[in-house]
């Protein structure tokens, strides 16, 4: 989970992604950090799922806005900005999905340990 969080923070700080992709990375990093702790796992997973869904929804927006002369001020439409926006949004969605899977695995492992401890206590 720490690796996913570090990757998200690195992309937010050092990636050359146009706005709002760095913000999505930062929010997903907060979700991954929260999902690492049992008490905050549900909130962190919800945050990761929301960021993943939002980034998938935002991925094609620059291509639509840049193809119209009416909305060119919404996103930077010069050079490879729409492509970098879509790349960043897909990376956020992928890393958020990986964080969700890891949170689920951590939750299952914690539950298995607790059940094993209860069973040992009942038999002993």
C-alpha cells in the first residue's frame, strides 16, 4: 500500500500532467494512506473508488472540449496536453484500482488473523 501511495504522490508532485490530474493523484494518495489502516479502510476504499470513477469520467473531456472552439479555455489544448491528461487519468484509475485490491486483501488478512486467534482461544 505504501508503494501505491508513493507512486501517486510522485505522479502528483513530479508528473507533467495538466490540471486536475495532479489533484486526483493527491486525493487518491490520501485514500490509499487511509486504506492502509484498519479503522479507516472503508473511508479510504470509498475515496479510492470515487477517484477511480471520476478519473475515468474525466479522461475524454479534453478531447471533447479541444475539438470545439467554444470551450478551449477549459483545458490546455496545445501540444500533447489532451493526451497527457488522458494518460494521467488512466494512471490514476489504475493505481486507485490497485489500491482497492490491496485494501481488500489487507482487510481479508486481518479478518483471517482475528478468526484464527478466536479459534485458538476457544480450543485452548
